């Protein structure tokens, strides 16, 4: 009986680990498809459109941004993507001929993106 319980716990931990990798993979995929064109692969504001937006694309690896991302997980990411006061990101894309299909963001997507960005930021400093 104990062997069965231990085997079950081991299997469950493998599933949990796989889900955690899948979430990070989703975050990375979203970031590379929807954010890297401005923020760059390194999150430092080095993408091809970084200096074509007004204001210019910020470096997301700064200590100040890292703290905000940690203090308000998902809030920073979602507030930028779902800008209620304008269309800075869509306008920058339009003005530079970049076509990006609409995307229906989920809470999970915001969490995954936040997790991915946090991991890249912690490795960059």
C-alpha cells in the first residue's frame, strides 16, 4: 500500500512540474509573438520597434520594474496590454506596418507572461 501511495505522489509531482513548464512556455510564446518586437528578446527595450514608439519602449529589466512586477504580479502586464486610455501599442504597430492579429487574453495568459518575464529579468541582473 505504501509503495502505491509513494508512486502516486511521484506521478503527481511529475504532472505538477510539467504544468509549470507548460505555463512558462505559454508565457514565452506570448512574449515572443506579442512583446519582443518592441521590448526585444532580452526585455531591455531593444526590439526593432523600440525607438519608434512615443514614448520609447522601456527597459523591463530595471530594478524598479522588477519590483513592480513582483509587488503586483500580472497587474502591470495586464494594465499595459489592456490600456483603457489609448492605443499606444496598436498605434505603434500600425504606424510601422506591423500586423498583429487580435488576441483574447485570459487571466492565465497574464500570469504565464508575468512568470516568464520575471524569470528572464532575474537572470539578466
